[in-house]
C-alpha cells in the first residue's frame, strides 16, 4: 500500500472505529468518514455517491453485478460475456446457467479482443446483460469498452465491465465509458485488500445478494469497512492523478523487458502483443519449457512472476484465456506473466532479461533429455 493510504486508514481507525449505522456521536463520525470516502470514489469515477456500493473486493463486486441484475429480472433471461472473463464472472454465469438462465460466451480473436461486429451480432437476440472486462488480468489486452457499451445501449442491453485491472493504467470515467455497472478492487491500485466498489448506474435494478442489516441502501448488507473505504478512496485519488505519467513510465520498462526477452529468446511469443495492453503486463510463451519449473527457477533467482491468474488459490491451472486466443498446448504450458509496478526499477528489468534465457535453455535441455530417455 501507499504510505498516504496507510496513514489515512490509521487516522480513520484512531478517529472512529465505530459502527457507521449507530446513532450516537461516534457512529455519526464513522458515517461521515464512510460517506466522505464514497463521495471521493464517486468523484474519480465521474458519478454520484448513490451509485457507489462498497464491497469486499472485485470478486464480490462482479458477483453482485451478475447475480443482482439476473435475479432482479425474470428467470431464464439471457446473459452474454466474453470467453476470457475472470473466474469471478465466469463462475457466477455457470451457476446462473444451472438456475435456468441462458448464457452465451463470445469468442475473442488471437489478439484477445472482442470484435465489435461480433458483439453486435450476439446482441441481435434479446439479452438482459453483457459483461466484458476492461482489461484482461492474464494477457493485459484492453477492450474497446466505450464502443461495446454503446452497442449494448443501442440494443437495450445492460453493460457491465470488470475494471479491476484498470485503475492506475486506464481512464475510469463511467460516463465516458458508457457502462451501467463497473467493478474495481482497492488492492490493485495501492489500496488495502478486502475492499472494492461496484458502480451501479441510477435506475438499474439489482437484487441484494447479501441480506440482513440493509446497509448500502439495501443493496449490500453488512457493517461497512470504514477504514478500508477511506484507504480505497485515497488510493484511487492518487492512482487517477498519476495515471498518465505512471502508465508511460511503466510502459517503457515493460517494453524494455519485452525487447530484451525477444532478443535473447527469438522463438518467444508475446501473448496479446498485437493489441492495446496494460502498461504493466507482459505475458510470454516459452515453448519447450514448463511454466511451473520456470517460475520456481525465477523465484530462486529472486524474481517474482506468475502463470495464469493469481487468483486460483495458489494452484497452476490451465489458462482458459490462452486457450481462447488459440494457443496450442506447448505455448500454453510454457506461458508466464510479468507484472510491473511503480516500484519496478530498470536494474530489475535488466536482471530478468539476463536470468531468464539461461533458465529457459536449461529447462529445454532437460525436456529433450526426458523425451529422449522416455
């Protein structure tokens, strides 16, 4: 977390660690902090405070968007999403399918993008909601959200975007994007874990998924995380203010890393490399090497990387995203992802470029020996 964020949260805890629904003076102070945070989040998103729901993170925000809209409508309604959505979108869709809703998953191109014409064709049949993520968490591809949202609006379909990866790197004005619902999570932009936001445009009906105390205007019950909301608001303000410069600076480092890997490993594939991407994302396929072995070797060398989604409970599972963009098995098995941030230095980039080729060479040699002996 950013130091400014931890300080804001500490002050909130010290000033008023009380239930914001209480009517006593301490509770009213907590309520003032919570609503102040809501106002600040709304200001960054270009909307009003009553359209902001605080959640426990991006997963809950996505779940509330999908279950909430579906269950506020007639059973059996049609829901549309891209095939490369995060599991916190795909899993609710599977459950809704089991409940009798119709679910359509849209194919993406080899660049990882939803084609607007194909999206329009998919909405040619009646649908209740379409969900397309702003930027992919694995390969970093940035979808043409404003264009897709405009198509959905013309078709009379509600549009949700999982924007969890977007803050710090992309603009977030919900009016300019034209979306009806948008999810973000604080820990992706220097805020605390365990707090997120779902933007719900005024007039969009959602059923409450968590019920009980009726908090968040009856849309999400549970005593609110006041200090988390305060920290999230501060982190979002900083991320928005720094977004253009941060995106350019980190993008230059990402490009140096990509160029260095390309030069040292000529048969590397840059996944999503022909599409607009998040400045901090580099997903590469190294055929002939195993991603788990590569990650272990990198970790032993002091370099942190990942494979697939970091939200899969620490397990390496086959990537539905890489399969959806048409990668064969060797390229899927050899894929790793580097995620850069504000703390990443040029020296770290050079170290990764110097270390990775020897790791890949050794793993490929071991694979050839195993294949020969087998």
